[in-house]
C-alpha cells in the first residue's frame, strides 16, 4: 500500500466532514418540522414527545458508513481516519459496540500494528466493556515492544489497580523497579510508595521501598522528600526525625545545584576555548590570503616590466621577437616565479 500525498488526505477528510455535516443538517430539519407540529401542546408533554421523536427519527446514514469503508481502503495507514470512523460510530444511534470492536481489530492487527495511540485506545475501549483480559494483553504487548518506555508499564499497573487486583499491582511494581536504574527507578519507587500509603496505609512498606532506592540514586532529593512526606502523614509525627530528613534533603539539593553550576561553568569554558581557537585559525587564514595576494601582485608587476623591456630591445635592434626580445620577455616570466 502506497502512502498518499497531503492533498489527497485533505480531500478525503473534507469529503467525510461534508457528508457527516449534511447528515446532521437533515436531522436538524426533521427535528424542526417535528417541533412545529406540536406547538399547540403543553410544555411538559411537548418536551417528552420531542425527546422521544429525537431518538426515533429515521436517518439513513448508510452513505456515510460506505464512504468511511471506501476511505479506509485508501487511507488505511493513517490513524486519524480510523479515529474519525470510531468516533462517528460511537455517536451513531443504536448499539455499535461490535462494529467498533471490529474496526479496532482490523486497524490494530492488520494495518497499524506499529502505531501506539490506537492500541492504547483499544485497551481503554475493552476495559470499559469489562474485557480486562484483552485490555491487559494489549498493554503487555506494547510493554514488550517498547521496554524502554515506562508509561506502558504504569498504564498496565493502573488497569490492575482500578480492578482491585492489588497483589498483581505489587508484583508489577516490583518487576519494573528491578529492571530500571537511576532516576527512572527512583520515580517508580516514589509512585510505589505513594500507592502503598494511599491505597493500603502501609507506611512501613512504603518507607522500606524508598530506603532500598537510596543506594541506587543517593543524590536524588526526590527520595528524601518523599520519605519526609511519609513522616508528615504518620501518626504521631516524629518532629526530630523530620528535622533530620529535611536537613538531609536540603543538603542534597544544594549539592545538586553546586554540581550543576560547576558543569555549566566548565561547559562555558570549553565553548570559549573552542571559539578562541576558531578565531585564531581565521586570522591565520586571512594573513595567508593577504600574503598570497601581495605575492601575485608583485609577480604581475615585474613580469610586465620585463616584457616591456624585451619589446623595446627588439624594436631598437630590429629583432623580430626571436632574439633578445623574446629572451628578455622570458625573463619576465622567470623572475615572476621568485
């Protein structure tokens, strides 16, 4: 399947918008004529009948559906058209669940296997319908394809958390923390500690998670600030321990700022040194260019003088350019080389 040009994509998008807009205008006209027929009725009865008629208005939207199917043959590689079709089906009257599921399956399993957004939307769709196994499977596949992206792992954890599968949440958090390092590991540890405090009230486990994270990223102040936050939510509050932790966190922040300032200073020094080197090279090139120009001017001047002397000698002594005249003219070229 060949990619389309921008103009072709624009034409398809405008064509779909035109047909959808025309369909919407038809519904509005029918609704307006329906209201005019019921002007003499009471307000309460009128509103009830309007709502009932709005739900039962006969609208032929087959033309739009066929147009979407045609469009997705040519534009199958472009997510926006699949999203547009799914959004339209979601607003369409009636139960279109299976049709939407079929569109997602066709897009994700055949045409857009490497796209991320449509897979995430499919997982959300299946979760809303209660198909948790398929939603978790979709996120798990994304996690396997993109192991460096932590977002997919966190989405999977949130899916399990929303369903109350807390044992699975703990297990997934543990797996991710073991796989990651540095600041990413710290971020996950902080989220895990917050989850343990808010969802389970397990302060001791949350503190242990953060303490275990310190050796892997000991200069990261987020760990100490999160430990401080846990102590502030403990009962009773240990003020002495909080003071010690706060001092430690401040020291880490100051250390990080000092280190960053030193790195910026060294970086500026390297840039200035490089700039000076380039400036000196430019001066050398300019001097060399001037020297070459002066040498060429000197050679041209003396060459011209010797040629004129040779010409006068030939004229005075009646030589035809083959004797001394040519000889002295040759000297002009010879001396030009010096």
